[in-house]
C-alpha cells in the first residue's frame, strides 16, 4: 500500500453503500449521507465516468433503493443500483433455475420474480419443491423458515445466499448480517455448500464489470471492509480503494495482510476523484474553456 505508487488504470468505479456513501440505522429504516458522497457521485456524472453502487443489502429492490438514495441527494440512476438479488436473478436465469424458495422479505425476491423466476415463501403450497433456496434480508426469520429450507435442500435444492458478511456498519455501530446467521443454521442442519452472490464473491464483481462495460481488473472498488470489498478486488486483480468511515479505521487498514490490503486508503471520499483518469468528454470540456 504505497500512496506514492501509480494506480492501475481504472475504467469504472464500484461503490459500497453502507459505511462508504451512507450510514443506515440498524433497521435500514433511515440513513445519513456521509461527507463527500453527493459531491463525488455528482462529479463522476459530470465527467461521464462510469460508476455503480453495489450493496449487500437485499431488503429493497434496486429501483426502490435507488429512489431512496436520490431522495437523499445522491445522483444514482436505477440501472446504477445493484443488489445481490440482481446478481442472483441473472445467474439463476442463465443456469436454468426456474423455481426458488426465498428466505427473506418480499423485497429480497423481487428481482428474481422480475426475471421470470417463480418464487415461493415459507407457508405457501409446494414451498419445499424448488430448484434452489435463496437467503437474504430476513429480520423476522423463524425456525419454520429454516426447517422449510432444510427440507428443500434435502430434496435436492441448491443453497444460495445474498451475503456472507457477519457485520455491516450503521450509525449505532456494527449490525449483524441476517443472511450470514440464517445460512449458518441451514448449513449446520444440512451440510450443504452455499454459493454467495453478493460481495465478496466474483459473481458480484463480474456482474459489476459487465454493467460498467469493462474488465474486472479495470474496476476501482471503493469500500470500508477488508474482508468484503478489498478481498473481492484483490482476488479479481481489481483496484481496491479503502475508506475509513465504516467498519475499518486507518490503523486497522495498515495492519491488513497483502490479500486484504487496499491499493490506497482514502482520508476523504473525495480523494477517489484523483484516482481515475480524465475522460475524453472532460478533457474536451477543459480544452474548450476560455484561457
């Protein structure tokens, strides 16, 4: 992590949300935008530099989450908002998975249903007769949910999870990741392997790179967690840019092993703008300015 070293060329940016652009409360009912977030995204839009937001939160469909962020002042288009369910829907459609038991809120399964995948929930007819089980945000998860998931897996269903992150940053400190805890219970019962679709999986970063129109190694990944955004970027050969506004402080970043060490720690989110090249549109605008 050499702040004087030149960074690899970045052709698109992926921002984490919680701890990087904003801090939610533990219920995800409200949030506060972090310093520099509006300014940075506005500058990227002005420069016409590609960026997306990837959250591990699966409670809200992408369009609803984007609308909530716009209301708070963040200039985010619907197509720039990505959730693990966005990644899951594309992956399952490509692999012929047609019916899924969703262990989560209705928002968790929204992207799957939009993609034409039949979704089932605990208590509904034939809930255990599915091709896959998908676990997401579910603060009201019950033992009946876990039992239904276990029976589906024993009958041959694959297990997928929105997130494998135990904690995320909120205004009240760390909050637990529900997907992590629920999947742990299901796996303890069934021994089933799990495919994680959100960060830090490469499924997620491939989806991001495709949305940005570039290669994974040309993505700049901005986040607050060494086990999540930075680990994902390092595995893919992408550029990891770390913030100190979430779960990790500067001293802790400096203690990370190589596989979780960012290419640069940003003292302020606005420093991300110095990590990217000028776009042709930006260069042309500057050249056209009067002397």
